[in-house]
C-alpha cells in the first residue's frame, strides 16, 4: 500500500543547503537558510541560553511528563514581553500553552480556529510557505491577498479589503513583525487602520509573531499585535522563541488565546490541549525550560536582551549597506534599508537566481528571498557586484 505514494515535492531550501555544501568555491555565500548568522558566519548558542542550560542540567530533578500545555512557567514568563508589562493577561482574558516551535503554535492556532467554526483563512502572499501548507493539510480554504506593492511597501488596501469583506467563520493570518519572506512590515499607522477594520469585522485575527526583537526591538516589534489586541474581542497568537533565543532545533513556541471573557478560557484551552494531545501529546521541554530560566533571572534576561541587540544591530548595518548601494542594475536596493528582520525579496527571476549560483557561488531561494544575515563585511561588496552583473 505505501508504495502507492508518489514522491512529495522536496523542500526547496533543504535542497539548496545540499547544493551549497557541495560547492567547493571558497568565496561561496549562503543567503538561503533562515537562521541568524554573526559577522563570522556562525549561528552560535546565546550565552544566556548556555548559562541557563548549565543551570538546568544541575537543578533538573526529573524528566517526568508535564502535560499537553508544557512548561507553564515558560508560557507565563514570556507574556509581559509579548502583551506588555502593565497587564500581560489583559484582565485575565489571555492564556497560553507551550507548542513545538512557532510551527506547532501556528498549527494549533488554525486547528483551534477550525474547531471553533472557521472555514476560510485570509493570508497575505507571499508568505512563509508553511502557512499555506498547514492550511492545505487541515484542510482549510485559503483566501490570498497581496501582501506587498511593487515599490517595496505593504499593500494596506489589500489587507483592509480582505478584512472588510470577510464574514462569519473567517480568519486572517497577520505577521506580527519581520515579515517572512519580504521583510515588509505594516507601519504603526497602518496597524492602527488594520486594528480599526478588524474591530468592525467578524473575522478572527491570528497573529504570527516569530521574530520579536529582530526588527526594531522587543517593545517596538509588539506594537502591531498589541494595537490589534486592544481593538478586537478575541484573537489567537502563535509565538516562536526559535529566532529571538536562537533555539531553532529545540522547537520553542507558544499559542496564546485572547478570549471575549476570562470565563470562556477554560473551555477554549481544554480544546487546544485536546488538539495538542492528538498531534504531539506534549511539546519538547528543554528549550522552553532554558527560556524560563533566562526570564526568571534578571542578570540572564539582561544578557539575552544584550545579545538580541547585537543581532539586530548587525542586521540593520547590513541593510543600511545594501540600501546605500541604491540602484544596482535593474534592482533598487533602497527599500531594504527600511525592511525588517532576516529576510527581503529581490526582484530577480529564476534564471538570474540560477546565474548568481553558477557564476558567483551565491545561494538564495528561487523566489529571490535573501537572508540578510548571510552577508558580512567580507562578502557584501562581492554580493552587490554580482547583483549588478546578473540584473543588467
Ligand atoms: N512563522 C513564520 C512567519 C516563520 O517564518 C517561521 C519560521 N521560519 C515560523 C512561524 C516557525 O518557526 P519555528 O522554527 O519556531 O517553528
């Protein structure tokens, strides 16, 4: 029976990793993989996480099961950063549970929305490819709208149109910050318009916050989410700690639910727990426990925020350098300076992307998405020159 399965299409980025690994050219550049890199090209474990892991090894007395909600100390310690220190549970209306990474949190959010009666999900495209894959797998109907305009800014009319035109039983997925793959975020003013439109619509907002702290700062990057939550009666938030704590393979995330009334939460969370149980039973513990130890210790928290600042400053520097190059052949790199996070899209066709690989040993997704953290003082000039060569 199993032999009936046709091969699934391979993950394009994983294929790119293999191609890059097999390339012997010393000056090769990898802009494909979606992880942060230092100026030396490494993706190190955060010092604050290393210290917390050491403490964890010394103090952890048991690895017995925790339950589908995972480490609630972790889930709650994160809330002031996400929802604001003043009233992180919004009067008891927000509760969360741990999930296996942001991916698990997105999966749980849309599955919970479906269980509550959502049948159609609006999504700005392009988006992180797994959004569409998860919706297709559930299945849930996906209604795409344009995320961005040709000039490298967000298409506010498209998102407002989707929200205003939506009826009961519909949801919209919004990237909280550092949009993947475009790097194009809504401005504060645009978030206010989105929040107002949401407040007038029956649509359920699902906010995916996978890069908090990688754009302008922990507080700044929560602005859109908090503006929306202040305006709507209910929402779901899928959170990832895999980038802002550098925990990628440890799979650290959380789902938060903001309910109309605090009294609605026990039933909602019991459904979320049941879905988690049927999917993965319970989330992996180690990374979340390390994050909890960081957030429970002021010195480790300060160290983590410092490390995050260094990451963000480096990405800003790379972006400023790219933007300063301005027009390079047919490409205008200026908008990259005001885009956020790890990713931006270059308007290159597949053939140009292939030529960057064959002629210049530069590896990027076929869509033209680049990870700006793959660029360093040592390779950025070569990269800009290569763009000039292929984008004539
Ligand atoms: N949402 C978005 C927009 C992402 O880009 C990613 C990761 N690339 C995720 C969610 C999932 O992150 P994680 O690795 O924590 O599953």
